[in-house]
């Protein structure tokens, strides 16, 4: 299951162009527990996998794009190097750690439940995932309020409302400061274990007493690319009104410097495989402070509601759960 952990939030270069409406009316779209939703793209129906952890653009499979956008969808332009003061072209590529995956994009009308809005649609040489013909997060949908149903609600649940980060970013997140840095948290209930970028892991470790230990694991992030992660234990739990976490995975080589995270007392340096210490920020990969909170953190929650008009996200969860391990 670890190989299903998505670092999509950390793995792809920042994108823009989420679905927007000039004056959104307040209506709610309910996403079922399996995340399967029928969208239309320029009037053509597509089955999408919709979850909070997916991007603010609609991703379609290369096969679907070719079938509906024509042969031009099979051509991926080389990314030109150099500086341009103004560019009118859509950013199209995905970046997973040091690996760049060629992509293409177009603006299309995204339809849902009788409503529609213009948004960016993207596809890639190598599929991000094969869950469905399309992937989408809450910001990719034209609904101003999106409620994700995870399981049946239980007596005794409480609601916690958090701020949504501005929609300039490429997925829906809630911010919290650690070690003076703004760390963005994306809720990803379909991912089994929570995972942080190197920079986010170091910031959290500074405030919550994090230590690295155990063997390096290679986790498939997206587009078939695997990246090294290690387990970070926390002296003080990390919680967002759901199940508190006393550990999470850290991507040790990507998007920041993990060298400041201490080794655990029982850690064997020979197990690190050279993947923990990052001696400097690598050119072209600036720090990204982002964490995907997976099923281990959200196991007590029945729903997550994104109100894009109010700029809030509300979790309905059982309180008092013991830390997830």
C-alpha cells in the first residue's frame, strides 16, 4: 500500500488555472466515498476520481485526450530553456523530484451537476495514476462547496473548521506555521500513510521533536517515479482535529533540506542508504513546505467539506482517538 502514497502535491510543479466562476452561487456537490464522479469536458462525459489530494486542474489520461482532442494531443513540445518576460503559454509539465514528465494542456468547459466553468485540463506522456480516465481535486470542480463523504457519520463526532490557503496554489490546502515556516497540509484520505516534503519534515521536526529512523523506503509518487522516504517519529503528536499522528514519512531528497532532522536513538546509520542528509538546496528544486495527511490521520473522520466561497475546510471527526502509528 505504501507504493500508493501520492506525493502529487510535492511531486508536480506549481500550476494555476483552477476552475473559477465570476459570481459563484452557493450550492454543494457531494462526492461519494469511492470518489467516482461523472464530469463533462467540453460536453463529453468522463468518469473522474475526485479526492481532496488531487490537483486544482483536471487531469485526463493520454488515451482519453487523444480520443477527444484529436491527434494533436499526442504531441508534447520540448520545454525551452531561457528567460521570457511574458509568456502566454500554459505550463504543462509535471516534476517529480528530479524527474520532469512532459505534458500538454488546454482550457475547456468542465461540467458537473448542471453547472459548468472554464478550467485547465492536462495530460502527460506517462499517466499520473490509473485510477480513472480523469483526476480532480475540489478546486477543479465548478461547485463552490464540495463535501467529500468518507464513511457514515457516528454519534459523538465534532466539527473542526480550518482556513483554506489562497487558490493561487495548485491544490487545496490548509496552512499552519512550524519553525517560522508556513507548511501547507493537503487532506488525502485515500492515501494510507501521511508524507511530508523534506522542508516540511524539517520544520515539523523542529517544533514537535521529530527524529528519523528505520530503513529507507522507495515509494511510487506519481507518473511511475519512485522517491526515497524515511519514517519520522514525533515526540509531540501532530493533529488537525482528527487522529493525532506520532509519526509520518518524509521525502528525504526532495524539495528542501532534511539534514537538520535528528536521528533516533535506535537508528542505524547504515540503513539510511545515503538518502537522509541533503547538504544544500538543489538548483531547480526550491523548498516546498507541504504535507499530505493520509488515512492514518483521517481514520476517525466521516466527511471533509471545502467551502471555496468562505475559504474554509471543515472536518467532521471522532475526537479523542489515540495517535496513529
